[in-house]
C-alpha cells in the first residue's frame, strides 16, 4: 500500500491492531511523517511514540530472528525426547 505524503503534513492510518491503554482496549493508529518518522498511538489518546524508519526495520529483524531461534530450540528439544 503506497501512502503519499506532503512535506510538513502527517498521515494517520487506522489499524485493527489493539493495545490496552488507559484501562481499555484501543485500536493502534500509525502516524507517518516525512522524512523518516513513524509514530504509534492508541486511538483516543494523544501521546505519540516516535521511531525512525531504521529503528522500525531493526526491531522487525530482531523479532524475526528471535522467532526463528525459538522455533529451532523447540525442534531441537522435541528431537532430544
């Protein structure tokens, strides 16, 4: 999905992902701002948590590697039994 941004403007994308914030389950809103910022906030809340595109990339890689490692350990444990 391509999102077009104009300089100085932020684009908000409403997702169906949910988090628990302020005692309720709320949808996650993704805020994109040029040149390379991505923000996350809970719908109905004002606080935006900002990350750079590079930080998002590295966190995604870390999560993927950790998942693969857990799966390998699980298989190794099952083979040992």
